[in-house]
C-alpha cells in the first residue's frame, strides 16, 4: 500500500485518481455513509472488485488501519491500497498499528515553479553555478516576488491575485 499524505489542497486525491485511472475503487471517508460502513464492518468495507482501492481522508478513521493491515497480510500482492490523508495517520493517538514493511510513504508538497510551468526545474543548477539570470533586471526580481506570493497550491494558482491573497489567509486561518 501507499500512504499519500500532505497539507490540504496540495492535490493528493487528484494524484491518486490520476495514478489509478479506471483500475481503482475510490471511496472517501468524507462521505458519512462510507464512514459508517467502514466503522460497522471494516473487513467488508475493504472488499472491492478492482485492482486497487483508494481510501481518501483515512485520518477520519485511523482504526481502519488494523483492518487494512490484516487484508494486506492475508494477500501480500503489491499495490492494493492507496490511502490519502492530511494528517500524519501513524502519529494519531488512535493509531496502534505499525505499517513497517507494508507501506510506502509519500509526502506531497505544493507544486514547484517548474511543475507550474511544465518545465524542468533549474533553480539548483543556477544555485550551484552561482548564476541567477532572472535577477539581472528589476522585472526578474518582481517576477520572483510575484511567484512567491502566488505559491504552489493548485487551486490558488488559478485565482486572480486579490482572490489568491484571501484564499491564503483563509487557508492559514
């Protein structure tokens, strides 16, 4: 299984769905009916007829980790589950299981400038070479400031500057 974690709105669900495509059963624990089903009968909840099951917002029911562990131990086929969550699920007080040897962990961060532009990032290259061609002009400096304030959250990037500022303030609040 893979545990995909990261801050809210960085694209965990979008990435999981894109990776899985049509071969996955997708369920979110934001859905109260799905959450109740998972609480009532975890083993039955984990039964699915696809190659993969994506369980979104796993932090809402950390007790489900025990049932997932049992399922993975019973059938050790790789890639059965992608779990997503905004909290570090293994550090929650209600999580009593270790997923050592059973899970890969991926921490998703907001998008880099290279990802936003669809280009290979060059910042480390410039840093090592001590060359900063984008700082040669005032417009280059202003572009860096603009990008820094735009940030890397997919939703906020699409907004006009005023709305983006409000979105960031609300996010932090």
